[in-house]
C-alpha cells in the first residue's frame, strides 16, 4: 500500500523507534504517545482491520501483546496498561493499517476511557447473547 504510513515504516522508508521485529509483526513507539513508552504492534502485511488477520497469526499477535506489555511495564515502571485497538473509522481508527496500542498507565495520569453506559430492555440481553453465540 504505497500511501500507508505504517507500510512505509515496515519497508524502512520512514523511520520509527522499533522495539521488536519478527517475521510477521513489528512494534515501535507511537510518535504522539498517550504516555511515554506507548507502543504500537502492527502486522507487516497491510490490512485495515483485525478481522482480516490470517487465522494462525492471531495466536502470535496475542502472545506478542503480553510479551511487549510486560517489557513496557518494566521499562516505564507503569502501574498498569491499556490495550486498545481502534477497529474501523466508527471506532476511531485513523491509520488504516491494523494496529494494537499498548499504553502504559499511571494512577496520576490525565486520561480516562469513558463511554455512556446503555441499558438493555427486558429480554434484550438474552437476544444479544444468543445472536452472538450463534456466530461463534
Ligand atoms: P489510531 O487512532 O488507532 O488509528 O492510532 C494511530 C496512531 O498512530 C496514533 O496514536 C498516532 O500517534 C500514531 N502514529 C501516526 N503516525 C505515526 C508514525 N509515523 N510513527 C509512529 N506512530 C505514528
Ligand atoms: Zn499499510
């Protein structure tokens, strides 16, 4: 994808502060971090959304999140971290090459993840439970 900024990082056409490189994924520092030490993990292959990730790669992706999150925690002395994947424009994705954020968190930091909590009508929770179970 010629115009994709993350593909350019994969190819080495633009610089990035890489912390990990394997055959399928790389991880590097987010250039505008939520907190210092904020890392992005991306597949080397271009695809926009998590659902497009080839099946066997999901296992490696999950394992890498744990491995890199542990390293970020140690390196930053963070008290916690958020994993965040904005999947699709509606979910706030701005760079259209799938990526997982690992954001180190501190009790004193200044950002909050908030959403308004909706309510299920009577019986609706069961409907959603059944619908989702059917597709698994
Ligand atoms: P998202 O909103 O989930 O698509 O997040 C995209 C993230 O990519 C943002 O947090 C940006 O700061 C980050 N970003 C954009 N360009 C670069 C770059 N050249 N190097 C590192 N991080 C970048
Ligand atoms: Zn790309």
